């Protein structure tokens, strides 16, 4: 995928313009492009740089939604979980969960058993194992770090994890581009372009050059997530369409082998301790957030809450460092009078012409990563209906890029070539888990230029220099942050790549033709981004726990 220029988009004859390059926007672009529509997509930062990259990184039916009696949502999401396990097996993988019980009365344990049985029944056609109960001894054998005081046992069930949703969104963008879509990151939409009562596209600005153009399309979809109400401007209704809530996470040393679902003592909310990228991802919070989503970050109260509640289940959490934090803003369909955590995660599709609004504009409200493909299909169904286009969706069975071969088979075939280059099995697995069958392209780069087989960082994740070239030449990366946070996830390690920035900046600069001044500016910009967006706090948290500041 090469980044489309704003000029190309302005000159194109588009059927559909998608505004917003999160996982839902990229999914819509893919679905529509695979149907043969001429598609454009505009993203003001990088693909998946917003809420998508700051989630709990799960693909799940949502056990807690059973409490809300939202059986339809759970069933739909479980079907989507199976689809994603099938079309992107390198990115979406099964994950075992434990629900430990502590001094629960019999009625509460019975309710958990019923919930687990119902969860299995709602996914009767799944490929994952069914749940089972574990005794206290079995639970501690599985997770010796659990607090043993009052532990009765646990329920084990399976869902799935998308370790890097950034790359899942990118895979959708790549496939959209491979099928003729024109996708541009770092193009901001100033406003939707309107002629009389019809939205005809968007007025867009290239954030690097300042070039301004009107990008026209027969239909426009607003997939800006938590920015939706702000982006609509005077085209929206008087009252906001969204209720936006903040979800904060902490990245800590690994506390568990399994994902653990716990109930917070202070507010009875569900939160997770999830094994992720060699660490534990702890979260999430769910509090109303009405400010600009661009400024969301983990605050000291978030840290206090998550550390305190996690330490009840894993006492070690009170004493280990916090590597960094990440926070995102959920876009929920607006509902007042209920707590943030009890607002439905169901999405809604709004055709503004149906509500006395302008023709030609469709907005996507709410949704979660698990459901992104189904949301994209629903939006594209409406688009083709409006355009009189008859092609059905193909995304439920067409593999995403890299997902056409099972990861173990890719590894078996790739290992002899990788070993000849001097790559370790860990490095090769890393490539397969990021790229699937397209890991062969990365290895081919290193075969043509052996220096690209060298490690990217001397003591970070097992990335190699060829991945930088792949990110630039084939994956639309424009900045140092694009490479380190969303293509080659070295920036998500505990060091956040801060100790190898100059090395990586030189590699990126060589590919993009940066001089030393531009390299230095990119390094400073990345350092500021990490400090402003990923630090958990610059003050000690409760109980004297020092939170890492960058």
C-alpha cells in the first residue's frame, strides 16, 4: 500500500468516501472495495492511532453483557470472534480466561455457573473449548500469583485476543488498497462539503503540506469514532449523538499466564489482567469523558483504582513497576440516566437523510473492535443499496492479508530461509505473528540485503531492520511513530523504544530521505508523544507506588 495523495483523491471519481481511519473506517473501506466500489479514506493522523490502539485488545462476546441481558449482542460478537479467528489467524488467537471466586455465597457461584453455561450455549458453533470449573488447588496451580486468601476456585473459559489491533486495522487498509481503494493518512477533514441539502464529500487538508482540496464522492461515511459529534458540526442534531467514556489501562510486568477477569470491590465493575506482549495489560476504567478525545491520558485516579483493585487479586501488583499507561475514549450510543459502565456497546448506523438531515451522509455510532467487520458489512450494505449496486459482502470468508495460511504452516515453510539469514526462532515467530504469510515478503527483503536481517534494537522485542523497510514501502508509514507504535511495535515494549530512537530514526530516514534535522525533529516528536499520551503519571500513585514517567 502506498499512501494516496490528496490530489489523487480530489481527482478521483469516488463512490464512497470514508472519514476516519480507525478499525471501523478501515473495515468499511475494505468491505466496500471488495464489492468493487471506488473508495477513498481520509485519516487525520495515522491509521488506528486513536481508540483502536488503546483498547483492552480482546475479541470477545463480552461475558459481562449477559448481566445486561444483551443476548443478541453477545451472540453476534461470538460469531464475529469465530470469523476473525478464521480470516486473521496470525492476528487473532484464542486466549484462556479465569474467573476466580473469593468467599462468594452459593447463589453467586450458581449465577456464575449459569452465566458460563449460557455463554457456551450462545456460541454453540464455536471452535474454542467449552468452560470448566477449577478447584482451589487447580486454580493456584494455574495462577500461583493469585491471592490465596478466601479463594474458592475459578471458572475457566475461552475468548480471543488481538495482540495488535493496530495491525488488524492496517490489514483492512492494505486489503482495501489492494482492491483499488485510495487511502491517505495525515489528511484532516475541515468540514463536510455540502451543496444545497446534499453532502458531496469533504474539504480536506494535507497536514504536512497544507494543501487543501475538496474530495467528492456519491456517499460519505463518518467513521470518526469519539470525534463524531465534533466532526459533524452544524450537520448534526442539537443534542450529541454519543456518550463518550474513558478507558484507562496500565502495562505492568507479567502477573498471570491466563487472562483473569475480576470484579472490582469499590464499584463492582469487571476489569481484566491480560497477558500481552510479554507483559500484563490491566484495565479498564469506564468514566464519562466530555473533552477532546485527542487529549485523553491516564490520570493518577485511574492508576490508583487499577493498582488497588488488581492488588486484591494479585498482591504482587502493589510492588511492581508500571511501565506506562494508555487511555482511549469509547464512542457509545448516547443514553442518559445510567452509569457509564452499563451503557450498551451496541452500535447504530445513522443515515442523516432519514432524520431531516442532509442527503449523502451516513454516520457510525458506537461499536467495539470485536464487531468491526459486521459493522462495516452493515454500512456497506446500506451504501450499495443507496447506490443501486448489487454486490454482496465478501469479508466474512475472504482472508485478510497474511491470513490465508495457518501461522504454524507459515512458520514451518519460512524457518529454513530465516535460519539461513541468522534469524532466531523467536524472531521468525515474531514475523509470522505480525504478518502471517506476508512474513515471506519481509524475509525476502533481508535476503536481498542481508544487513536488514540485523536486530532493530539490541535488547528490545525481536524485530529486524527489514520491518522498517516493509513499513515504509508497503504499509504507508510516514513518521517515526507510525513505524514504532503501529507497524513494528517496538514502541509498545517497556522501554517504549526510547533507548534506540536514533538507530530507528536513521533507518526510517534512509527510506524516506530525511536529513539529520528531520531525523532529530522526529525523535523529539516521538519523545513528546510518549510523554503526553502514554505516561501514567508524573507523580507517585497511592501507597507510595512510583508510576513511570517518560
